C-alpha cells in the first residue's frame, strides 16, 4: 500500500534537496563560512567533494524530475475522501515543489556565479 508521501512526490523532493546541498557544499560551504567569519587553511579541504559534484547534480535533477512527474504528468488516482483528492492539497504540493526547486537550482548553478561573491 502506498503512502500519501510517495503519491505526492515528497520523498523525491527531499532527496533532490539533499543531493543539491551535497553537490553545492564545495562551493557554498566556504562562502558561508567566510561570511560568518570562520576561516583558515582547512576551509580549502571542503573542495575535496568537487570531483563528485556531477554525480550529485545528476541525482538531484533525477529526483526533481520524479517529483515533477508525480505532480504534473501522472495524476494520482484517489478515492473520494482521501487527502490527495482535495484540490487545495494538490495546489499546496505544487507550491512546495516550486519552493524547493528554485533554491535547489540556485545551489546547483552556484559555481557559475560564485565569483561575484568572492
């Protein structure tokens, strides 16, 4: 039996967000630490994940694509009375999808505009 979270694509959104954070830790991490006043030679070690960045970017995009598919392309079949049958819930799920997707895309594209902050 499927749960509501698997029907709505919430798991895909969470996985995509986590993959995007891991993919951008090599670039965003040092910037955040420097902005907080934390520095030192050890900050350069955060770039050790850079070779794995393409893998995490791909994983993030796959999970975001799966969430998009669940929300827009393959409508959920719901029995009357279930939470997924309420149009307001579907609207909230789509809003949450875009509220997660926009920051994820900003994190994934950060290396291209990071030089503006350093």
